[in-house]
C-alpha cells in the first residue's frame, strides 16, 4: 500500500489564547449593550448639565432643539446660534459625585423626615388625626382637631381631650417643635374688656394653650406662639364650625433656626 502524501507544514497562526480573549471581548460588549438597553436616558438632565457648565465658563446656554442650524457658514456647514429663549442652567450644586440628581433625589433628608413623622404618628395612634405636608424646606404636621373657645373668652368650649393628651405625649417623647396658632372670629372682642380686640384675644388663647403644654412637660424653647386675630377664617361647611380656635402645627426645626448665610448682593 502506497504511503499517503504528507501535508505541507501548517503556517504558524494566532496563539490559542487569542480566541479566548476575543470571546471575552465579545461577551463584554454584549453585556454593556444589554446594560445600555435597560438604562433610562433623560435628555433634559444632560442638557441642563451642559447648560450649567456653559454658564459657569461664560458660554451661552442654548435652548434644546436650536443648537445647530445648517447652511449658515461659507462652506454650508452647521453653525452654533444663540437661542431667543435661553434655558435656565441646572443648579451646579446638584452635580454630585453620584451623578446628576433631581431635586427630590437630592433632598433625602426630607424623605427621612417624612418616614420618621409617619412612624411617630402611627406609634401614638394619631395617623387619622393629622395631615402631613411635604414642604420645600421641611415636613409639616397639622392636627385636624382644634381647640374651640367661647365667644369673647379664653375659656374652652370644645376639645378632643383624647387627641390632645396623645399629642402632648408625642411631643414629650420627640424633639419636634410645635406652633400654636390662635384665631378669633370676625370683629370679636373680649366679653370682659371691649378694648381687647380680635388680635389680642387670639394671642391670649394661643398663650393659654402654650402654658398648658409647658405645664404638661413640653419645653418652652420648642413652642412657638402665633396669633392671627380674625384675618384667617376657616372655610365653613356648616354653621357649627367656629373661627374661635387654636390650631397645632409641628415641624422638626424651629422657625428661627438659621440656615446657611449667603451674601445679600
């Protein structure tokens, strides 16, 4: 049997590891494409960031969609133009190491306070007796129940004592600040002294409630007393609702707490 012809020697090719490396690069590329497909691209945020950078370096902040306009240069190439209505730059302090965040994402302290106050109200069985408001500067809690007074007097006419005692207990256990708002009905004067008008009467009512809270163990430096006279009547759904009242509002920080000082000009 004749010997089979020998194959010519193979030319040296790529090393064996190169194929594995190529497979790895392909898999990585596919992985990043998959990540990109799941990513949420928010064009407005990128444009706002660019606007902030341009504003910081003295450039023009251009309106989206009017940045480039073709056919304006000698060689018919697109040129940059100024917009008639510049876009407002995104606040540069919102550009953090974690990326571009919107205002709600940055204000994490507000979210923490909101969860804290919900837990506080639930533990004291006051969830149904309070309205919670998320304000730009903090979280406000306004009690639905109010203390009502007799006409021309600081004597209490109607009070939900159960809710009031729970409120006092909650304020003793939590370092929140409480605002006592005094009100009076239109044109109301004191029944004992006609020279005491609605403003004075509302201040006396707020003061009486504040003293009651202090006697029950709430520190005076956590109480703010406000009076409005007859300037803020309630929206009445029936004739039984009275403007002769004291309302309770709670806030984590005092109204007089100083913030970050900035230049006036």
